[in-house]
């Protein structure tokens, strides 16, 4: 008797779970088109790790950051209006794109923060504004962080996300 009650409930739960997973997969397949956005990209000048030293501070590893702004549209160019680099305290350090830059269809615009530039800190970030003449696929914006040494290599990626600029 219990099996007769549990089976339909289990079946319903599995159907709902399957529908939810299908909906999530479908949402990931079809991107939302936009005519422009402001993107927030976390960037790390260094990372803390290991134990604390005698002054009570963690060890630091300095990193370079290679920022890649990729136009994912096969037919429409897009324009980068600005790429502003901020430090951990939110202070503007540098305007990497002082005048608008056009990125051709499927093209890429690159920015680079060298390993020797420690001004950003562990909470550095970029605000990147872009626009297009029509609603298009948003660009793919990532930062590849690296510290490549003879004995070890550290590499990781951060990805931008859209924010409201106000």
C-alpha cells in the first residue's frame, strides 16, 4: 500500500526536477540580448595565502592580469566606452580606454595589468561599459591572472557580470 502512494509522488518529483533542469539548460543556451551594459570584473593584483608572518600578515603572491573583452557577435561590431581600473578601496587608478574603441565582429580587445603593478590590491576591479547599434549578444569579458615561476605556476580566471551603474 505504501508503494502505491510513494511511487506517484516520487514520479512527480522526478518530473518536476527534470523540468527544472531542462529550464535551466534552456536559459543557459539562449543569451539575453542587450544594446549596452556596465560590467563589473574582479581583478587581483595579488592574493593572500599560507600562514601569517611575524608581523601577523599573510604571505602574498603578485599576479599579472590579462583582460580579454570578446565580441561574441558574428555580424555586429560593439564599442567599448570605458574600462576603469579601481583599487581595493574603490579609488579610480587608471582609465584603460580613454576614448571609445570599436571591436569588430568576433574580435577581441585586450588590456594588461603587469605583475609589478601592486596598486590595485586583492580587491581591485574594472568597470567596463560597452554599447552597440542594436541589441546583440553581450561580450565575454574575463581576466586571466597569472604568476608563472620556474618551480610553480598559478593561473585562474575571473568573469565579468553586468551591474546597474547607479
